[in-house]
C-alpha cells in the first residue's frame, strides 16, 4: 500500500491505459542539452545491443550498482537483459553521455503499462524512469541534479500529454532520492512492490513549467 500525504490511490487505474508511441531505433539520439552549470553537453540515445553490452557488463558488475539492480553477470546475461527491455513495448533503454563519454543507463517507461501502474493509480501518459550512473568519474550530487533535471525536461518535452513524471527508487537508496528531490521532484511516500519497497517521487508539469520560468528569469537578469 502507498503511504502518502498526497491523493494517489494504491491500485491500478485501467482508464490510464493509452496508445504507446512507437519506440525509437537503437542508437537514435533522443535528447541533447547543454548543462551550463557543468559546462558539458548531455546526450541521451536509445541503447544498442550491438555496441552497449560491454558498458552494461562493466556497470552492472560494480557492487555499488548490483546492490540495487541485481543484474551482475557475464555479457550473455547483459544481452538477455537488454533484449528483454528493448522487446518491451513500454520501456526505452537509453545511454546518457557527457561530452561524448558514456556514464548513464536509463530506462524510460510509460507508467500505466509498467509494474508500477499495477500498484498505483496512474494517469494517462505518466512517465517514469530508472537510472544508474556506471562511470565512476562522472558521479556526484552536483552532476546528478543537472542530469536528472535534464531527463525531466526530455520527458515533458517529448510528450505534451505527459502531466506527471514518477520515479520509484528503493526506499533505502537515499542518494538517488535526495538527488531527485534536489532536481525538483516531490517525495510522496513509500509503496510496497513485489520485489522491493519503493520511495515514490513525482514532478508535475505545472511544477516543471514554474521552475523553467524561474530559471529563464534568472538567466535574463544575469545578462542585464
């Protein structure tokens, strides 16, 4: 059951089902944004099983990552894992890079058609994402705040019908919960799923738009 201070009911909402847009081809550039705070350009592309298996093998076999993802294994295991995500209709596996250096694995999904949507009253076109930073040199709270904010930008810009973006990290993953809050997400409460107890965090389109306006105003004032 979802324990929350917000009005999100803990059961599936069949009316939230919606047509799922076609998935991008492997390697397709999905988003690019210059992150002025970091002085680097973030790019996000659709993962490619023909080229990205060594990355996943390296990243998933780090004890820090495996503690939360439980996908350690050889390259055959990584290929099977990525193929299963690629084959799903509702989830897009992605690789994020900073100035061309891969550092981030993302799975961006439609909540109503995901496991989360079977345990929480989703709304049509709600988006969610899972994320791991595999490149040790590109970790850090200052980077996380920026790339999470950029992922939110992409989610809202990519689909005008998306009114909410939800994230559901494991409840004991304090780092990613804090990073998401720093990037503007609101902690709603905890939710017991079959494989974990999750923290539920949400950003609404109206909150995102307000932050964008404030950011644009600050940029304008700084140029005066």
